[in-house]
């Protein structure tokens, strides 16, 4: 089961995959190498708490990786 992960760690994983995260209207949008929209990503934050990717969005990203034949979390090559 996926857990929330810190935003910086998630961004590092996304860069390793060659994907990118851009600010949308409310949430963030995840795009692949060909600039195709993949899904929306929510970043949770609270009082005095670090920003983190919510567990639901971590699972979404993991499913997208499996669909694309990639491993999650990605490892350095």
C-alpha cells in the first residue's frame, strides 16, 4: 500500500522517469516525455508540515508506471 511521500522525493522520482509536474488550476498536472497529460496530482500540506504527495496520487503514479512498463519507485541507472 502506498504512503504519502515528500514532494522533493517525488519530484526526484518523476525526473528519473523523464516526466514533469506542472502547476494546474488547483492541483498539479503530470506529463510524460512526449508532453502527454497523464493525471492530476494533489500536494497536501498542513500547519508546520512539509508538503507531500497524497497516498492516492502516489498509487496513481505507480499504476501509470506499471502500465508503461516502468518500475516504481525508479532506480538510478
